[in-house]
């Protein structure tokens, strides 16, 4: 095997992300099974996987932007993409903390990139000293992001990794190995620090995920995979048995058993890791109560507003984690009043991608399972570009996945939406040509879980509207899919947007600030005025005929554009109807559909 480089460069970061995603994919069920803190909802492994998937997608997009030439992104480009992807894709308590860990590393590693050093020539990546500083910054920034840090959690594991790295000399290979081994040792001791873990007979789930991520870092730096002594299936089985009160057998793995000494310390109160009274937020995990909702959202806000938001959310609930910076934050909190938590975000700035989860009463860790909700026969899951369309699709009975400009959903997010739809049959509408492969991967995963999924390759939200209009849940599945596909295929689509930079297009050269009219994905019109360009686009589309024009107007479009287009249709196309929707912040100024 070829010798791995001694520095951590952009390519190594890309490799690390891919390896971490695969490692978490293998360990996801195991980590879900041992998830008892801060809430025993069995999703930590899944949340960590989705967070890293988003980070990986962002890094891959940076490399794709460089094409197939010899040029590659800088280390700064790669780590900033990794951190941003993790931030916008973070899920749950542990995923949000992991996003901050990656952000802390990125702050140091980006500063070590030659492109950030006033043009001074240097190696393409960071050395062992840089990685040590990055790991320390990661651990410190994660603690700063948590309102009330608790030992025996992923924070403890991250700090131990940083301390082990700081005590090691050498290149990135030596530092990565030391961090991994330090994290492993700290993870094994977590039951001696947190009562809820000792009672369940498991280690911390978030810390277990971080160990997997650091193991991937070792492999990225050395080219050698780390050896773990526990398989995911074995750990999941043993964890379920222990949480249910069944002692682990001879095959019980060390992640679940932890260290016998740590267990003894926890029982007797001896040693430095003696367990004191369980923190208040442990109530969730022990089944004695706790906040009813998990609230997560991305927030565009200034630093001063976020400081006030932290204080308000801390008074509303617990498990508060606010990560990010530079105007974009990921907010996570457990509360009883979900509306108040969202309202606090509105006062601080602009919250979006809001997710509110009600913690169910039934759980494998606490007993008292509720009867499962009856599955619907059929559902529609659709990706939509703005809040207005999300509301429209939801009113029509679809499960909407909001895709903000520059923030496409990952396949894991689509799989989660398919599960949330809770139906035996699901029609998936990606509504974007660039999401075709992502949607196909999500459909395959859902099918593997026993859900019948049909993917209709809609390339615009207006095609999705046409498909949803003819959706009939009472029809046979295949017939319904055929009718929806036919309606989408019969709908031409266009959008009006503003060019961000000078470039070549199929209609000629455009300058930054020009208005572009795209028909079926290709630039057809370049103009100086939004309304005039939109009229030209509409005329070209209606030359081939049409019965219904759908207009989806974005927040940044001129107020008069919809009125002008409706008037144009009334005056020149007498047999054509028009319907107008408000799309919200959807990226494009205007979407046009002609059926």
C-alpha cells in the first residue's frame, strides 16, 4: 500500500469524510441501540450519519466544481465546505455537537492553508502540530456551544482526544492515532461518569459516533483501517438486552460492557469518575418526565441576537446547543412549548428548516410501548424550494422537504421524509434535475426497508404541482404513478433568475446582474428587466399551446410581475387559465409552468 502523506490536505479531508460516512453507516444501528442520553429516542446513530452525509456532499460539490483537471481545492476550501455542510445538515443533539466539532477544526485548518497565508508558498495541507491545534479548538468550541456541559458525553470524549493528541509528537498519522486511542479510552469510561449510562449498561452513543469518525481520520491519514473489536449487530443486540434488563452474555462487546473498573466505580462512587446524582436532563432517559419536544432550526442572525436567544431558550428547556457563526447558526433545544422556541428564533433573526419532533411515550429503553400508528396506504413526498410551496404541497396532503437555495437535501433526509410519511406506497417527487441521483438512492434505501417507492423524475416544482393535481390515492398504485408521470411530463417549466456572474449560456454571454429566462433547464432569454424577460419566456412557452399557466412568485420578484403576466395571458391567450402561488424565498424570482 502506498505511503500516505504526512500532511492533512484537501484530498485527505475528502477521504476522511467518505470513510467517516461509511463507518457511521456500519455502526448506525449499534449507536441507535445504545442511545439513552439525553433522550432515549434511539436515533443518535442515524442523526450522526445524516450530519456527516451532509458534510460529505458539500465537500464532494467543492471537488466537482474543479472538474477533471489537475487543479484541486485548497485545504481551506475543503474544510469550510465540510463544516458548512455539517452545520446545515446537523440532526439531533449529537449531530449538532459534531457539526461544531468539525467547525472548530475547520477554523484552525483553514488558517493553515497556503491560500490563507498571504500567498506564502507552503505545503498543500497542515502538519501534526496543526492537527493538534485543530482537535483542541474542536473540543473547546463544542463545549462553548452547549449551555450546560455534562461529563460522560461526546464532549468528554472530544476533550480526551484533544488531550491525547497534545501529548503526542510527530506528523498527522501519529496525532490521529493518539486522538483515536484517547477517545476510545474516554468512551469506555463514560458509564462511570453518567448514571443513566451505568443503569443501561452502555457507553455514550454520541461519543461512540465520535470514535468512529476519529477512526476514519486515522485511516485517511495512514491508509490503514482501525481495528474495532465489536460488530454493529452484536452491540445492538446486547444493548437492547441490557436496557431491557437482560444481562449480557459472553458475546457482549466492550462498547456496551465498557470497562469493568468503570462499572465498579460507578456503583461504589470510587475513583475520579464517580457518578453523582443524575443531571436534571437525564429525566428524559430514565422515563421520569422531561420536555416533550425537540426543536431544531437553522437561523440567520447576528452574534448579539444569538446571545440573547441562548438565554431565552435556556429558560424554556434543556439540552440546548447553538452552533455556527458568521451569520448562520444551527439551534437545538428540548422544550415543552415548541411554539415559544420557534418564536424566540423569529425574534433573533430568520429561522428556517424548522423541525419539531414529539418524543413518544413508548421506547425500547423505558418500556410502555404505544401501539404503532397504522400505516397509510399511499403518500407523496416532494422536495420544494420555498416555504410557500411547502405549505401548498402540505395542504394537498404531501410530505414536503424544504430545499433552501444552495442547501439541497441529502439522500438520508429524503429517506427520513419517506419514513415520516408512514405509508406502504410512496410517490417521490424530487422537483429538481440535479436531485435525480439523490432521490434514486433514497428510493432504493426505502425499498430495502419494505416500502414500495415510485420515483417520478420531476425537474421543477411546477411539474410536481401538475403531478399532485391528478394524484388519486384510491387508484391502483401503478395507474396513479402513470397518471402523475404523464401530467408532469406534459408540463413545460421555466424560471426567471438573476445571473450571479459573467458566463457563456445557450442564449449568448450574460453579465452579472442580467435577468435570465430558462426554459426546460436551458437559458433561452437574457434581458435587463424581470417583467419583460418573463413575458418573453411565457410567450415562447405558449407558442406550442397550453391550457393552464402556473406562476410561482418568489419573495424577491417585483410586486407587479404576476399582474403583468396574468394580463398578458388574458389579452393574448383567451383559452388559457392562470393560477398564481407565492413561493417565499425559493432562489428563482419566478417559476412558470405550462400544461
